[in-house]
């Protein structure tokens, strides 16, 4: 990073709140951009969606929210956009400018550094918004709030958002070995009792790739977001779920992931990609919520409940998640049991 | 984390500078403590050193700088200390208090939250300082400045510091495949020229474990720190090094690591541990500095130069490193060549 960039960065930072600074600073490392670019499922899905919609991009004004290194802006410019505005809070935008320049897009792409909410765009309205705003569990440290601001403030009537449909999915899994290893560790730490750590471990969802063979229930979509209409209020939700055991096993966690769908020309199958355990690896991996109970199940047993999710009151980049569940066993073997519980989590 | 802790944390944070906040917040996650505790080389070295010095700890006042979950405080208390004061800025200290209590050390260990520099200790002087303050490359995000403050302000004459001797070591390595994969990636990113990223990649040292078989030069100790006498000014240094190629190969990076030695009773071999590539894994791994040149060497060729290291002027938790080198080939094959260069790095 050049000295100039660093100095500008210091000035910008003074305007930002503490949690914004943290978020912002973490983007100064190129490593995260390397990881995102090298996530080919992610990046090629955006490219394929833009190429598929070439006719829609032709001569259009495009806004890239959180443009990072400018890759989506360049996809849009290369595929016919009249002009692309890329906005990012991070100093990475200085690198993006160099890349846009050496790739010959200086006239087609304008990059602006800052909070979109504070910036004056050179257009009153844009025809298309592209954004890779998704965080872990879709909503953790996501930029969706900024995308919705951009939509409401700048998107022309009938304009498109890439992607525009996202959904969160849930399934049960058996992960006894790792779960118990992770929890039992605290029983005896160099001869000391560290068990007060166990509730903390339980409270923190785990972001990791999960073998689909560990999944032992049906899967279910718990929520759909249509980016054309969703509001900030919709990002706080409490939704029911119902899962059915697929085999005799133990359910001791829930796994969540999200899928994304791009707009498609009429009559064509839309480009979409999944971050789930049944799809190819993405850097979002999956999110696992351990349950306090180890639920011994027979095929057909029902695990139902509700999943509550909302930004944390103290730090709105953190996510509160509450999973209430009611497990009903014995549908098959006749030994009826019911386990009810409520577990709370904090993604931070 | 209990609500109370979070609230206290918010108040504490207001007093801290931006970089302190970032550092501080990252310790709120239990994951880092899990990693440090599970680093048995680290933790058992401290335990062994305390056990070996049981006679020295008997009835002594001990200060644990950056006590984290309190493990070192408990080692000291269990091995005869009269009283231990543990100090930490992070909310982890609330967990430490619970652990100290359930392990029966409430009377022996006093935990205080805050910056050591701002806190009034219940003792004018302490007999022993224990601290696990080391960062990557020893000095990156280290707490050494606080340990030195503690020494100067609180350590009784003749008092001990655990550990009290640290040294940084250097060697050359061949890492062509990974280096070129990492650099070449930016040549063609989805059809775009991303080469402006290459200088950034080069500038960022890599923290990773390195196979000792990749090391192709002699190794050398570049600096020694005696914690009994070292001053803050000594942490900014420019030291010479001289390495000799051990085989026909390519030197394209330097690998650095650090070793630590604890005080020992007279006549006994001190407990020590290394974070180097010839020793068992530690969570500090090693630090690799890629060189701009790929230096083709024959056995006996000399790579000499200087390594400069200092806290970054803008953010004193960041480290500036500058490696100046002069490679002299042809000592053996007669085709004399010399490559001189100066590479700068930023650990951030």
C-alpha cells in the first residue's frame, strides 16, 4: 500500500464508528481479496450471470456496492455497461484504481472511496446494482444494509440487482467426535477445571466445511430474501423449521448455509450457486450450531422449532441467533420421548 | 460472555486507542485462548520452568502480565507463590476469574482488568514476572513494551522474569513452487491484469509452518534480548547476518523464528523452547520473507546483509522490516556473480 493511501485511510477512519473501523481495517489486507477472488464458485457465478445478461448490461449504468478490487465492475464494463460506479470504504479501492487503469477501463469505471451513504454519485439513478455483500451465514458482517440503501436511493424503476434472490437453509447433523473433543477439552486443562469455557464454546457458531455424509436429517429452506423488495426490518426474523431424521443416529448440531440466484433473461435458467455441503467449496463454508442436547434419533423422528436471527443490539455487525427446538422421538420404535430446549448463539 | 462483561468492556474500550481496541477485541474470542492453551510446547514450557524453579516461587509475589485465562497465574500459585497478580486488558479476565475461583485459587490470585500502565497494583514490588507476551516474529503485536514497563516499575532488585532470554534466528530457503504460484496468480485474474498486487504480496511476510527440508543455508542468530536489561529502544534494531548455502539450489526467501529461555536454578539446564522449523509445532509457526530475487546458489555461496526492524511510525503494533542483502555466488564454480537488493516488509 502506498503512503498516500495510508494517509487518506487515516483521515477516512476518523469518520467511522468503531465497528466500522474494524471491518474496514480487515479489508486492508490483500489476503481476504485473494481468498475471495480465488473462490471460483463465487467469482465465476457473478461473471456467468453478467455474461448471460449481456443484453441487459448493454449501455446501462451499473453500481458496484463494495467493489473491492473491482472485479465485478470490470465484468460489467467488459460486458457492455455504459458506465460503472464502484464504491468501497476500504483502502483496497486504491489498488482497484490501479487495476482498472492498467486494464483499460479508466473511462468506463469510476471508483469512489467512502460509505455509500455519505457519497454523492455522479448519477441520480442506476440501472443495475451488482454486489458481493454476503457474509458467513449470509448475514454476518454482510453489506446487505448498504445494498438496500443503494436500491432505495439509486435503483431506477425496473432496475436489476445481482444477485436478487438469497435463501438460508438448515439441516441436522451428527458431529459427536469433534463436538465432544471440543467441549471435553475444557474439563482438564493442564490439571485445572476450565469448564466455564464450555458455554462460550457452545454459544459460538463454527464456520467450517462439513462433509455432507454427516447430515442425518432432511434439509429445509428457512427463509427467502427477494432483494427487490426486502427491507432492513426483514433481516430480523423468527422462522419455523421442521426436519426429519433420515437414519438411526444422533443429531447434535444444525448446519446452515445459503444459496444465491441471479436475474436471468426471460425463458432462461438463472445462474445460481450454493454455499451448502452438497455443493462445491466456497470461502463462506457452512455454519454449524451445536445443540446442547445429543438427540438420539430413529429414521422418521421429527426435530422442529424456530430460528431467530437479529443484529446484536450492542454491535450491529454481530448476529444474535436463537434456536428453539422440540425433538419428538418414538414415531417409529414406539418409545416416545420429547426433548425441548432453547439455545442462544452470538456470531461475533 | 455475560452481559456485565460486555458492558464493562464498552466502558473500557472508550479509554483505549484505535489499535488497542482492535487488539483488545480480538482477545474477546475464546478461540485464540483455545489455540494458545492447546499449544503444549508453549504452555508446558512455562509449567516446566515454574516447576523447575519451585524454590524460587515459594512465598513470592508474582505478576502475570497479560494473564489471559490465568493459566500461568495458576501454575505459579500451585507451585508455591504467596500471591499472584494477573493483569489483562481483555474481557477474557472475567472468564479467568471464574476459572481461578472454581480451582480454589481465589485467595492466592488477584486478577485486575485494564492496562498495566493505568492500574495500581496492591504491591509496591513483585519478586517474579511471568508473561507470555511473544507475537509472530517475536515482536509483532507483542506485549513486550508492557513487560518492560512492569519490570522497571515493579520488579524488585534481583527479581526474575519468565522467560528472560529471547533470540531471533534466520535462514535461507527454497520455496519456488509456492512463491511463484502466489505471485503468478495475479498475472491473469479472470482475464484481467492484477499485477499491481504483486508488490503487496511481496511486502507481507507469511506466517506459516515451513518444512525444514526447504532450508538450504546455514542458520544464524541475528539478535539476543535479555529481558533483564533490554530497553524499548533496543526493539528497533538493524543487525547484520551472514548465511552460507548448503547445496546447489535457489534461495528465494528468508525464514525467521525465535527461541525462548527461562531462568534456571544454579547448575541446572534451563527450560527453553524454539518456534523454529527444526522444533515441534507452535502456534507462532515461522515467518517467511520472500526475496525479490531468486538466487541460484552453489554450496558455499554467501548471502549476507542486514535486517532492520522497528515499530511502524503510524501504528506501533505494526512492524517495519527491511532486509538488505548482498549475494555472492561463484565461490565454488568460478562464475562470480553478485546480487544486491533491499526489500521492505510490513507486518500488519
